[in-house]
C-alpha cells in the first residue's frame, strides 16, 4: 500500500496534468492543423485572420 507522501505526489501530478491538458489542448490542435495543412499558411495569417 502506498504511503501518504506517495498518494499526495500522485494527486499533485494528476492536478498538474489536468491543468496542462486544459490549457494546452486547443494550442496543440492548432499546431497539428498548421503543420499538417497543405499549403501551409503564413504564420501572420494564423495569428491575425484579417491580415
């Protein structure tokens, strides 16, 4: 059976993982779409759609 310290570390790691997943999901999808598209749009058009 894991000790209390190990349980706390696991819970903290899961919490950090949730935050990373929460804030990183949309940028990851944009990155994958940008790198897989053909032809690749310029980076300025990706950042500012009206450019």
